[in-house]
C-alpha cells in the first residue's frame, strides 16, 4: 500500500443528509443546491494541529474540572476508545473536545431553560488527546436525557458531543456518542438522520473490562475519521 | 487487505444549540479555556491585518444565532502551519497558526468576527483564500466553503476552484473589501439557502 496525497472522500453513505425533515431545524438551514466537488489542495490536506499543549491538567476529568465543593451527582463513567482513519490506522496525538448535559439532563449553557437542576459541581466540557495508538480516555458522569421542542413530547437520548480534528481540515468531525439500550434512540430524529447501516457506529459499548472497580462504569467508543487514501501496490 | 473494510466513517451529528461552553467558552464568558477564538494574529504576525466578518443567514433570511464558524488559512507567505506543507522553502510564521473559531451568539447582530491577516497565494495556481467550516444547530453534517477576496480579481480569474463553480454562483465566495478607518474589513455573509445561496464544497 502506498499513500497518495489525497484524503478519502466524505462517505455520504455514513453521514446524515443536510435536509432531514423530521429534524425540523434542518428545513431552513440545509443547503439546497448540490455540493460542488473539489480536488484537494493544500487547504484541504492541511489543517489545525492541536495536541497535548491544548489540554489542561483536569480537562480529561469532567468529574473534577467543574467541582466547587464536592463531587458531581450521577453515575461516574469512563469513556475510552480509539481514533482510527478509514484504513484502520490509528490517529495519534489528536485533540478531542467533549461537552454534555449533567446527570439531570441540564446543560450549563445559558439558553438551556429546561427546569432540571444545575449541578454546582459539574460544568460538562472537557478535552483529551489520543496517544500514539490513537487511544483516548476521559472521565465524566452519565448525561441525562432532556426534552426539546422538535415535536410534541420529544426527548434527546443520553449523549456526549465529540469534536475532532484528525490530520487535516477534511477529517474534521463533530458527532455525538450515545449509550447502549437507550429506548429514546429509536425516537430521536437526530440519531435517525444517519443512514441506518451507519447508526450503530454512534452507540458506545458498555465494557466490564473498561470499567474501573469501585470507581466508574466503562464505555468504549471508537471513532473513524477520514484519512489518507491508500492505493494498492499491485498493478 | 480485503475489499470489505470494517473501518467505516463515524457519522457526523449536529453541534446542537449548546456547543458554546465546550467549543467557544471564553468568547461566551465561560471559565473554561478556549483553544482558539476570533483573534488569529499576535503582535508579531507577518502580513496585512484584516478583519473578516459576516453573518450566517437561514432560508428565511434571518441571522443564525447559534452557528460556529471555523477559518483555516495560509500565512502571509502562502504557507500552512502543518507538516503536510513540506515545501523546502517553507516560510513558517511562528506567530500564526492559521486557525480561528467564532460563535455567532454573542454579537448583537449575530456576526462572526475574525482578526487575521490576508493569506498569501500558495503558489499552486490558486488565488489567496480562506477555508471555512460552518457548524450549527440544524446542520447534521458541517458545510465547507471558501472566502476569496474582492481585490484579487486577476488571481480569482485563474483560480481552478473558483473556475469549477458555475459563473453565476462565484460571487457568493468573494468577500467584499471595505477600507475603514480601523483597517480593511472583508464582508462575507453565508447564505444557507435562497437566491444567493453560498456555494458549499464536497471537501
């Protein structure tokens, strides 16, 4: 296998379309004209590089980075996994940014008016960096479900938002990690916007091996980003 | 390697309405350090100081107040601060990363506002430009566009990417220069829909 200087295409059989009527906010915000193809230039093959220098000492521990006078409420979890490219190569030393609701389903964000309690010991945002094998880990509490105004009795499933850079602007990804067995998944138009064969990639796996005894339940979530296209050696 | 790779891309999902405390915390007043903001220059950055500002408009023409815009660009010499730009004469500017990020929820007019420098041409036939990534509630997959500059008519005329865009839509990619007492401002509105719908690329 030899690497080319091109990045693998955005796989539209994996990603949700812009216009997805059940998610009502897409209606006025989805581009209506076809995307224009572009041959990757340096602008697309390069991208912002963030590694360990972008991460503070408590950034990977959401149970401590917002604590004022105690521990946050909720089930303590450890989320770990690998970031790979779509040839299966690890993506090392790349920044992951995460944000989430607290255990009661409330975001600290000022526009979240859901009358569930703010947790004075939980902020809900953090960062970590993958190691040489593409592995990452952060600690948090399991986020709660919360209602939203998309349709009558609409509730978002438990989820954690992820933002990743990978190795180029083309590998940029913002996604959401869900939890196994959540009955709200089959009712959620954001989760369901992803093509059916791709949806399960958004659901983490509970892992007793990743679970830390007497401390935190373990969830494994591997993430696959676009990477350099490979070409077969044989003619 | 078999044809059937198990390594399929993880689907994109929207940033939702609550990204600010995670991704643009300092701009929104949260006490969580930000990795980037709208100020992409420092005192020592080389190049012409410019301001890039605009709004994101939805299909009803209303400004979007929960979008996040990211910029990525070359430095004043047309070089990128990234190992993939391995040109031998690589003229890195240690005072310029090339990356900026700004949310539209703070400014009273819901503008994004970047202080940056005008990028140099990369020397590969492309006109000077800035790559733009658009995220918002209601956008399940981020959108890519580009900013070109209204005072680079000749270079724009021979730019291969601009030339790949239908002629009647090229203007949506060109930021209008306005020389103000505070310095040059390039205005660039992003129209998600409508007659002036911005060109988005399948990057």
